[in-house]
């Protein structure tokens, strides 16, 4: 599907929406995508990032293979 076709499909779907909440959510998503402002990281986010970096430095990480295996096990339960 070309970009033009995607745009037309999107316009058609939006035109058919009557739910104000969904329309507002779409508007917020579009605003977020077009904003060029810098994201400001909160103190909590900075703390969590520092914690994650420390865990990586200590080798407390999982390989992709380990994660995939664990997901498969969860799904089989």
C-alpha cells in the first residue's frame, strides 16, 4: 500500500469515527508525533535509568534467547 493510499484510508477511518474520546486520543498522538520539543526526564525516570545501567554494569541481564525461552514457558502454562 502506498503512502497516498494509507493517507486516504486513514482519512476515511477518521471521518467515520463518532467517539469523541478516540478522536481526542488520535489528536494527542498526532500532536506528540509532530512536536519538536525536547523530552524532559523526571527524577524518577533518571533514577530508574541509573538503576538499569548499574544492573547492566553488574551483568544482571538476560540474553534474547533466555527471554524468548521464558516467554515460551509462560505461554505454555
